[in-house]
């Protein structure tokens, strides 16, 4: 007669203690972005990873994963002088996120402004997909003395999400600037920009993917800025940049229909949208890899007369989503 209540009580106690066990790790992790050194405390069940550039973007500077759930952190950073950090920054970012993540209204995106010491912080929560899983994205912009960090916490949409959100918030607010070299010390050769008098195209991300029919794909993410006198589209990348491997032009790649990794389908759709004068837009192009050898970007000499060919090293890891 008493066995069942005891089991229920034990289960309840286990749930209570497991829910209250979330805390930050004692060890502080270090990373660098644009010549600025930072430290951050991760949740105690999280550990650092090294494949964040492959899974997210070349712009990523730090990554971590939760060992207890399908949750991930990716960090990017800028020097403060490169960002318009004015009173409207928070609202402006919310508007951009509405467009990027296909929300109907800005008010549907949770937004909170806060302070980390004397500096500003902004938090947004979005319902999205990451690695083919339904995910809550807790996105933070945090100002420091000389920089602005973007922390993307992808939290698994599971029963532990609400408790995890609390420790994620503590982790984000723990980030601190440690030192600043006074300039961007990153290797200049890491920046790939093709520019002429009418447009500027910057490569911002390189990712390996599994495509339709299990084909190995290379995803090249880029930003097109219109500095000319008439509208352009991001499709200009496909017209102006030839992508080759072993001297052969790579064919266009296709994702499986169910694949929604990192909003790539949305970026592909944006390729045909007009970019107004003075504006910029992101997009992505997919290519079928022939093997794991180096890929070369060959800019059109008609459009970019002085631009050099750019080699791209292919990593062996591929984003596969669920395994």
C-alpha cells in the first residue's frame, strides 16, 4: 500500500534536486575577438568545443555545448567603434530579427534591456531551428569597454528549458573584458572581400553540409553591400564568383527538403531580393564537393579587376543534424 506513494515522492525529490542543481562552473573560459580578450563562466554541465566555425560561421570566436541536452553556445564579437551602439540599437536589432526569423510582429520577440556593470546589454528570445531541432534561441548583445559581443545560446526545446534559461542568463552576464590590444589583431588574410565602385561582397561563413542524396556540400555565406547607384541582388555572387575544385567548376548543391539548418533556406530565398542603394543583405550559395581537397574562389576580372583568387580549406566535419 505504501510503495507507490514512496516512489512518487522519490521521483518528486529527484526532479526538485535536479532542477535546482544548475550553477555556473568555477573555471572561467577565455576567448579573443577583434583584439579584445574576454572571460566567461559557462553553466557547469557545458564544455567548450572547437568546431564552432564549421557549424556556424567563420565569424564565430568561441563555442560550447551542454553535455546534458542538445544546447549550444556560439559567440561573435566586434570592436565598439565598428558598431552604431546608440539609443535605438535594441529596437533596431529587434526589427532585424523579425525579418530574419520570419516573425509577423516585433512584439512577438521577447526583448529585455539590462546592465552589466555600467555597460548595456540586450536579450532576445526566439523560437527557431538549430541542427534540425526545434530550439529556443537566447540571443544576447553585451557591451564591454571596447567591444560588443553577440552570444547565441541555442537551448533545447525540452522539459528543462525554463531552468536552463535561468543559468544561461547568469552565464551571459558573467562575460567580462580582460584586456584590449587597441586594435583588431586577427589575421587580415582571414577577411575575404571583393570590392569595386558599385558593390562590396564579403565572405562571412564557410560550412560543410550533407545535401540531397547524401552529397557533401560546401555552404558559402556572404554579405553584399550596394555602394552603387542602382539596385542589385545577392545573386551577384553566383555571377561574379566562380567556385572550383581541382580546376573544375562546382555544381550547385541542394539541401534535403526537411533541412532548416541555421536558416539557410531563408538566406537562399533572399538571393533574389533587391538590395537598395546604401543597403546590404546576407545570402548563401551551396556547392557539391568532389572530394576534400582545397576549393578556390575565382572572382570575375570584369567586375573585380585587381582581386586575387582565394583558396578555401575544406574541413572533414559536416553538419548532419540528427544522428
